[in-house]
C-alpha cells in the first residue's frame, strides 16, 4: 500500500512538472512577437528586418511548440527541426548573428555551425555550375539584354597538395574535370582553370565553371570552351567572344576551335557550336600581349617589321636603356615611370618570380 502511495506521489509530481513545462512553452509561443520586439529594442534588428520577420514568421507557433516537445530530453546531436523552423533560423542568423544567439537562449534552435553546413549545400564541385546557369537563365527571361555576353578563360596556379574534405569524407586536390573530360584523376592539380561569363550590354559577371588541371592539352581546353558555350546557349545566353591569354596553348586552342591567329590567313573567330550562322570572336588579353611583347623585345633586343612603304624598320631595346640613362642623368623623370631596374632584361626564372621589370609596358601602370 505504501509503495502505491509513493508511486502515486511520483506520478503527481511528474504531471505537475509536465503541466509547468507546457505552460512555459505556451507562454513562449504567445510572446513570439514580443521576442522579435525585444530583439529590435536591443538593436539586434533594424526596423525593416523586424517588420519582415514579423510578417513572414508570425505563424511559427505550432512549429516551435512541436520542435520543443520533439527535442525535449534529447541529446543536442539528435535534435531535429522542421523546414519552417530551419528557414526562420537561417533568415534570422543571416540578418543578425547577435539576435540569433540571444534567441537560442529562449528557444531550441540549431547551432550556427549547422546553419553554415546548410548554406553550403549548393553544389559547387569542380565542373560547370548548374545553379549559376539557371540563375542566368532566369535573369535573361526578365531582361533580354542580359543574354549578350563574353566568355573569359584563365588559369591560376594553385599549391600542389591534398586536403581532407570532412563533409564528403575524401581527399581533394587531384585533377578534376567534373566529368566533362575523361581524364585520369590520380595526378595532383597544379592549376585551376576558370570560366567566367561577363555581360556586354549589362554590368555583370559570373563564374560558370572551374576545373582542377595539370598541364591541360589544347584539345581538352577547346572541348571545355565548346561545352561552356553550348551550355550558355542552352540557357538562353549568346556568347559573342572568348578572351584568354596569348600563350602557345591558348593559340593552339583557338586553331582547334576553327580560328587562325597566324599570318597569312588571319581569322580571329570560329563558328558558334550551337548556331552555325553566327561566329564567336577570339580576343587575346591586351595586358598579357603587352607583357609577351616586352619579354620578346628584352630577349631579342631588336624586332624588325615592314613599314607602310615596304621599308624594313626596327624597334630596339637599347632606346629604352638610353632613355633611362637620360632620365637618371638629368634627374628628370617623365610620365613613363621608367627607372634603372626596369631597363635590365630579365631571365625566364626572374619573370616567373615576378620581378619589378614586369612593370615595363604594363597596361595597368602606363
């Protein structure tokens, strides 16, 4: 009999605690607007954000109650959240992390690290970025002038190493063509080849794809350029030109695409892959071409060419050296920004290290 009475007392206490818990939860739910107002009073939210949150998330009472009950007495790692509550947490943290941290003291909300993982759910693996292409398609449907663009192609050197991706549970840093080109991926990547679409009639630019490569051949690069132009065309974009550096691989790529960047028979364009009646022009990067010309002049010392009258003329490196000596002698420096260190011809190793002589003929310096 005594055991039954003690068990009855224990059950009464549990019922009382549960009733108190429900009352507290209901009180929290009833003061959702008050919570947003308090965040505003603490200067965690400005007027516009406060009004927007109140308008869009005032109906979260039931979701919050279900969330509190479902996560009660659970390990934090086992907490689960509804889609509506996730959206509220992401929105609040985006506008004010301070407001979000304060709200977590009142409600069971996800840890900020979880929010960062949810935001990184967009697929940005090497290859062509589908989300960017879909975004461009939507913008083009709103404004047809967005459709005209140029394609920029450039490779950036990266450190040759492997890193562990804790999300995908695998090592990264190897050659990766995103499935576009069938190549072995057991070699470490040394460059990142980036494709960027740039608006012609509108001011915008978006990276539409990138690839981790190691000594990419001209044939494979031409295939990637064709694929990018075709993908842009499939999403309503019209590529008018391709711009890249004037290195040998890029010139070979242009020849494979159908252009010809040598004399005789110069042709700085190739047929559009999707639109046979249109052409895509090749534009060599002006700054890079100036750099190549500077290096050639510094190595050869004299460059000869045919003048308008068929006479042989020349450009000589010694004139640059004499101009520098004249300026140093008279301590009068003209607007060319040349000094003695610029007149010293570089070796190939020095160019790779990026010495100060690279300022000569630089289109950003002159």
